[in-house]
């Protein structure tokens, strides 16, 4: 629902006294207002949530670039084995 904030509708039920059924009837503007109120009441939670999300994004970026580097090295090694003369070739 609020992917950028790392929140789902079920998370709003944990932050408030509303259950998921009641929250599903809220309009987007009502949920926006509720999010503002939740941030006011529990700023430390959102600070930690923001840090966790940032760390997760960095981890995904790092693992993605690492996998790309490994794949590039493997494909380069494959090319070298197939098309470059090896020791003793002449």
C-alpha cells in the first residue's frame, strides 16, 4: 500500500487500534492522514524503519552488482577458453 514507506495495511493495524477490515474501508486520504498521525506519535519507529529499508536497498544493490560482476567474469572466462589459444597451442 505504502511501498516507499515500507508499510502494508496490516502494519497500520499494528500501529493503531483499527483492524485490517476497518482499515480496508478507509479512503486513500484517510490513510494518508492516519500515516501522518502515526509518524507524529511514534517517530522513532519510522526512523528505524527508514534505516532498515535503506540498508535493505543497499544490500540489494550490492548483491546485484556482485552477481553481475561474477557473471561477467564467468562469461569472459568462457570466451577465453573457447577462442584464445591455450598453453602449448601453436
